[in-house]
C-alpha cells in the first residue's frame, strides 16, 4: 500500500501550479508521506534515468559522463525491481547480479555509495547487506549478489533473473565476464540487465552499441549540474570541456583512436595481461613539471619492467599533479621501493641537477639516471610505439589516463593541447629498458 500511496502523492504534486500551492500541500502531509515523496524516483529523475517504456527490452545501456547520475539510475532500477509487486515473474525469489570492476567498487559504489542501492531505499524498505556473503537481502526474499569482473569464472554456477553491470569499460576482463553473465541470466520469464558506464573505445561496448536489441540512454555531466558541487564545475568542467578527454568523460561521447596517432587501443588490449612474469629489471621513470600548482602540468611517474621473455611490462602509473618537487619525488621513491626497482630514470630538461638532487633528498641510496631530451616528443615516441606493434610491450591491468594519452597522441601532440606527461614518462622507462644497452648507459642523453 505504501507504494500506491507514493504514486498518488506524486500525482498530486504534478498537478500543483504554483509554489504557494506546493507549500500548502506539503504542509498537510505527515513525515511518512514526505519521506515517500523524497524517495519517489520517477518524480525526481530525468527521462534518461528512467527505464525504457518498451516492456520487451532485455538490455538497457546507460552511457553517462562523470557525475551524470548513471549510478543513481542503476541503483534505482535495482530497487524498483526488488520491490516490484510483479517480481515473481523473475523467479521466486528474484536474484540480481551486481557486477563491478572489483568487489570493493561493488560495495563502495554500487551498494554503500552516496547514490548506491542502500542510499536510494527509505529505511523501512532498505535491504540488509551481509558483507560476509557479499549479498543484499530484501525482506521479500530478493537477493543481490556482489560479483567482480576480475574473476569471470566466479559467475559459473549462478542463476540470475536480472543484473546491474557498472563501469564495464573499466573491467579487467570485459568480454569474458559479459559472456559468463549471459549464460547465468536464465531464470524468470524475462531476464534483464542494465549497464551503466562512461564510454571508452572497446570491443564489448562497440558490440552493444551495434546491437539493435539494446536500448541506449545517454546523459552528460552538465545535465546533473544542480546535484554537483560548483567547485567541481570550476575545476573540472571549465578545464576539460571541449577537449577529447572531456568529450569522453563529461559528454559520454565514444571516441575512436586518432587516425594519425602512434598507438591504437586494439594493440594495447591485445597485449594486456593480468600479471607480469619474472622480471629481470624494473625502472621508475619521472617526467617532472616546470611548476607546482593545481593547474601546472602533471608529473608523469610510470613503472615498467623487463621480463625474461624480452618483453616490457607496464606495472604502475603514479602520475600526480600540483605537488611540490619534494611531493612528487616522494611518490616516485615510494613506488621504487614498493616494486623493488633497480633505478629511477628522470628527465632533467626543466630542472637540471636540481631534479636529481631532490630525489636524493628523499633517499640518497636510490640509483638515479638523468636523461635529457634533445629531439621532439614524436620522434622519441616512434620507436616505443613500434615496440607495441611488435608485441613487445604489455600493460598489466588497465591504465585509463595513460592509455588515453597514448591513443590521443599525434604529430601535433594531444588533442586538447595538454602536455603528455604520462606518455613522456613511459617513453623514458621503455627506452631505458628496451633500447639502451644495459638499461642505464649515457645513450639516453642523446635521445
């Protein structure tokens, strides 16, 4: 009866024509009725956040920018499904898969986040989260199962009547996880799945966009402005709006690789691995900025290792922005120690001997190889891109910001005009490992 009352309250609100009528109407309601209004999602949602009207859909793909409200849409869909009086058609009881990049992200974003499943339920409807089992349990018997895209095989043996897949473009094993889920969606008369993600050029997303049976909703970050911090718009929107990265991360545009670029996402994806083999050498490369403030260039910090198989493996991206020289040097040395690296390679074009000295202030025992660029970024990057083409470089995991820079780098630099700091650090690391005899000789200074 509460959900019927909620609908009637919302209908009454929609019929009000002035703020005075609204205030008068709200003043007549008790606390319980006000709560129902607050949690009546169709009353507050934008059209792109509501499920398709067509009752025959099976896959709903929501492409949204950062902070556009796609997580809220996914959580509200799960809430409505779990509490729907028609839930028996999905199986007695309904079982819903909740799949994110990692189990931590499923818990911290999809379940317990500020726009997650628990937050969108009023207290009297809220399910119990049993962390030890990774399950959400509603009082009517509906169960939500937390699963990670890091282990596609973990979906074997499960049977689901519905699924919410969050940020599939960040999944470590997107295609394998998706395929395993399709086999598991086999209970109820109409299994359904919702996908919420910021787009990136990847095979799985392209196949969903090309599937005529997939219903697609799009939402830009700017559409949710009233629910976001003004500082966010000043610091992020104003800076990235109109750039390639901004079009993807804010406007939810799917951008392909540059035709004149050195790297392709396909080549990076083909070489991606879960973990590296035994490594003979590891280096941390640093491309320091000229200045240290919030709007200065980032300090590129990339770690890479060389395996016994003669291939290079990208191990970490610790790039930072706005830190003092002591700040970024501390991060570089910390990464060096964590990976038990052999040395730090640092570009000294901007700071000369001072750059090396700053690192030695943190730890004077760290071997440091200073390098100086005397040729263009494009010229230095070409032989490194050739290593990728030959299958001699693999990424251990996904590095979205680094891979964005690689695939957006052309003869004129990055599309938005920003400095390719991550790319520069990667070039120094792989040059040291793969193109320089012994990996630490003076040849680097002539590149």
